């Protein structure tokens, strides 16, 4: 069983102006067996919640089907998520503020983020050399 690999990747961070900066994103890469385990765990948690919800009067009419469907959606999402971002840092090209970037979750480029200081929209683009 191969553990997931974590690597730092560098990308171009752009805003409204012509200035570009660099964003560094830590990405975990899961191989197929690890993705299957993660997906099965998400499915098990959601279906366990559905089982517990059976005993809640009236609410179980909504909760049980909701958890069953949510489990299938989470299973499919985790099964397809080979690259998952765990954190990122960068300097806003518009205001110059160094900050943590909100990039957690399934990783794909380009990715839209918001500067926490000036509230402008930023784009994490193609990998920088």
C-alpha cells in the first residue's frame, strides 16, 4: 500500500492588473486504492447517519433519503479526486498582501480565489517554471 504523496506546486497568481505573483499550493496525490478507501469511508459515514436518522420521528422522511443520496454523491466525488489541495499561500498581485489562499479540496487549474485583504478576485493559473 503506497501512502499518498504530498508535493508543493508553484503557479502564477493573477488579479486585475498586469502584475503577476507566485502561489505555492501543497497537493496530495492519491492513487486508485487510496481513492477507493476514501470514497468508501465517506459512503459509510453518510449511510450510518441515514441509519441513525431512521429513529427520528417525521424528520426521517427527509433525512434518510438525503443521507443516502449524499453518500453516493460523496463517494463519486472522492473516487474522482486524484489531486486534493490541502493548503496554499501567495501574495496578492493587486494589494501586495501575503496570505493563505482558500484552495482546499479537489485540485484543478485554473482556480478562482479571493484576496482576504482587498477582496478582489484572483486566478491561480498555469504552473510557473
